[in-house]
C-alpha cells in the first residue's frame, strides 16, 4: 500500500510542474518561459524539478504527451461504441479532436509556436510517435469495423491505421504552416479547404471508398482557424 501511495504522490508532484508549464506556455510562450518561471509558478525547488525532468525540453515532452492523451480520451467513448457505423465513427474521431482543440485555442496557439521552431524538431517527432502509438490502435479498430461492414476495403487494419496517422501528420504540418502564413486582415480559408480536400481524397483512396464518401471536418472548423 505504501508503494502505491508513493507512486500516486510522485505523479501528483510531477503533474504540478506540467500544470505550471502549460499555464506559462499559454501566458508567455514556451521560448520565453524559463525553468525559474516554472519553479515560481509551481512553488517548488530546482532540486524537485530535476527529480522529475532532465531539462526544459523534457518538460515540454510531458506537456505534449498530456495534450495528446487528453485529446484522444475525449473521443475514446465514440471509438468504443459498437452502434456507430465506421464512416460516422471516423468523422467523429477527427471532428471530436478538432472540437477539443477549438475549446483550447490559447494552448493550441502556444503549441503551434513550439511546432514551428526548428529547435523543437525532436519534440515534434516525439509527439507524432506518441500519436502513432496511442491513436493508431483506435483507428485500427475503426478500420476493422469498416472492413467488416463492407464500407472500407483494407488488407491490414493495423497497417492502414498507421498510414492514416501518417496522413494526419502531413495534414497537421500543412495546416500549421498555412495558419502561420496568414497575413493581417487576410484569409487562408480557400487554401485550407483545398488542402483538406486533397488529404480527404488520399484517405478515401487508402480506405478504398467511393470519392466524396468521407467528410472529416465541418467547414466551421476551418472558418474558425483560417478566416
């Protein structure tokens, strides 16, 4: 029992640093945030920080992992619902994650700044490894269900899921670059729509469905970010 309590206490103390970093990232940005800032925000010592994290970059990895976990947790009930057809489930997964992000605009903008920084290239790749590890199994179940329903044509649900995550990687990267290229008073909505259409076309080909079958995001999501 004592061991369990120790593990729980360890997680709580570690989470306090992640909480502090997330608040500071939203308030001032990751690059401007220092470890001293985190210590002050968390009310902790430098020794305590280095007990849990090796560096500021290590703390960033923890923030990113938490964001990925929370976003996926928001759509897990849908993924597990046997009464939802596979195409609707796929749309719900993509749309649900997009809505989750829209409800946390400040955090997403802070992470976008991190995403675009060359100094954080390793963190970007780590994040997508986390997404691949945790999202691909959910997608594989959807691929398997769609194949059983006769609406998808996939030889290997597990490998197809990994291909879909790879497409997400490219789409996210293009979306971020499109977003940051927007000048004051301009809209990137037509470019965003064209980009999304291209990725949906690729996804439909991967899943072997009729062109125009899939809808992944409401246009309102694009308008929110790119108008």
